[in-house]
């Protein structure tokens, strides 16, 4: 009788079934919720079925003599569906044969409801995390990315476990001002504006916010960084604001050039008055240098400020290159750089705007000369121009053994207003060169390593593009 008391007192549904799955005993709780079991099968009582269930834990226990567990959805007398956690245990005779199976079923309906709610909440938050129109990354104390949303993965790739500054900027060391690191330090929300590089090489302006994620102990475990793409906003800056930036950046340069012109003019005048030809020569050389610098600066500003279409004509590749070599020889000598050229006459001709292509190449050569002048680790420096011809396009290469560029500088080299020369540069030279190449239906490849020099390869089609839309797209791109 003690066994029967335990049997009835169990806070779950208890049945004993025979090999045919007929219920031969059950507790009051089972009878109350599923009715009189006498002579009926479990699948009739639980599920109103006319045949056994496909996956029956009782049948499995009869087959292998082992205890089994499963979850089942059943219907009680009131028609309400109940989720059950089912446990089966074999009842054996003296010979060790399974003659009956004890089945205990616990009502887990409320647990399943809470699980569904939790899953739905997780799915909603996951959907929000994945589809929010900004870049989201979760970073640990070492600035490693441990999670990222879909937009981040699409634009920056699968970089879980990598350092954020390596992923965003291809840097080998932490950024000087890192909002994520600041959040780890003080637990506050921080913001900064960053320029990052996507997988396809595009430069993206972002506004980044960092916020702490706390662990169970209340300490900061991770930091979430949310970055909004504000590139379109930056691109909508007015032409007047851009020109104001140019004027501000070159003001010191213009002042220096005017001072140089004054000094050169003084030497010329005093040399002529005192009949000292060497002073005249020195002064005239100063005047020429500064006129050349003024011409280059003015041409860059004009090419940027005026969106003019190319003046197409048939040009000899060798003629264009030799003209640039002749123009830049004096500057190369002043920099003590050997200006070399390997011009193949057989390269032939191509259609282009001679003035624009000359400006493009002059900018590249000047960049190489400046890179050589900034390199203090080599005894001698050289800049070399060479040409190659192909069926549908020509290539003009400008290479040097100057200071070189790291990856971050390479990726920003052709962007507007970027200069690694400080106040000595306008940040327009390479930007304009790239734009000229695009307007001609071509492009410029850049290869460079710090300390080993730089190689520009200008690729231009032999015939001008026939699709005017492509020219407009290139000009605005």
C-alpha cells in the first residue's frame, strides 16, 4: 500500500503499460486529465490516435530494456494541448524479461511557452542586430572582434578573432584615439569619426559609437562599436567649402613661393647692377623653380575646380613621356635624383587630352621625386619612366626607390585632400591624377612598400571611350 500511496502522490502523470501499449494502471492525476484508462491504449488516451506513435519511448524500452526520454505533445479531456517530458523505465520479472513499462510524464507546458518566448525574443534581437543599417562589432579587451553583424561582414569580411584596427584600417598597431579602448577604461559611451577601408578598397567615412556590455559580475566584458556610414554626407560638402579647404592648406606654400620669387628677383637685379653673372644665374634659377611650383599648384587647383571634358587628340606615347622627362629633369637634378627613361617607340599612339595626361604624369613624377627627397637611408635615388604597348591599351610606368608607403597610406593615396607631406602638399596631386585616368577610361595601379620605393602603372585605352555615361561616372567617382 505504501507503493500505491507514492504512485498516487507523484506530481506527474504515471502509467504502467503492457507490451501492446495498453494502460494497465495509472494514477489519479492521469485519470483526472485523460479519463478512465481501463482497457485503452496510451496513444488513444494521450493523442486520440487509432495507431501507435512513430516514436514511442515505451515501445523502445520494451525493445532494448533501457530507460528512455522524449518530449510529446498531447491533448487532455478539455481539449487543451499539453507538452510533456516523458520518462520510461522497464519493469522486469524474475527472469530479467521486460513485462511492463513504467511511464512518468511531467507537464512542461509552461516551460515550453517560456522557451518559445525566449527564442522569439532572441530571434527579434538577432534580426535587429543583423539588419540594422550600420556596422556593429563586439570587441573584447584585446580589441579582437568576437561578433559582427551582416552589414559589417559584407563590407569588411569574416574577421572574427582579428584586431579591429587590422580589419578596419589594415594597421599593425592600435589607433591613437580608440573609442572602444576608452569605453573599457571608464565605462562610458564614446564617439569618434574614422576613415576605414572596405574589402573592395573603398574609403568609408564613419561615425563610431562605443558602449559597454557588462558580464554577470557587473564588470565590462565586451564593448559594442556601432559605426554609421557618413560618406554620402561628406560627399555632399559644397564646392565652396572644398575650395576653402584648398586655400587654407596651400596658403603657407604660396607665401613661401612668393618669398622665393622675391629672393630670386633681388639676386637677378643686384647681379645685373653689379655685373655678376653668377648671381644672376643663381637668382634666375630661384625664379624658375618657384614659377614651376606655382604652375603645378595652379594646374592642380584648376583641374579640381573645373569639371572639363578631355580635348581628344592622337598622341605618341613616347612623345608624351619624353616631354615630361624634359620638363622634370631640372627638378630631379635639384633633388639629386637620377631621372631615367625607357621609352619604346614601337608602343605607338593613343587618344587622349595631352594637357591632362601631361599633368597626370607630372604629378606622379613629382610624387616620386618628393619620396626620394624624403628618404635619408639610401646613398642614391632614381625615378624611372617606362612604356609598354598592348593591343587595346598602353601602360606608362613611374617607379622610384624612395621612402615608400605602408598599406594605410596606399589606400588613401588617391583620396581628396590626403597628403603625407604635411603643409608641403595640397592633397590634390594624386587625386587629380586618378581622376584624369578615370576620365580617359583607364586607371592607375599602385605598388609600394616602406623603404623599398613605389611603382605607379598608368593604364590607358588606345581609343577614347565611346560611352559618354562612363565619362560622367568617372568624373564624379
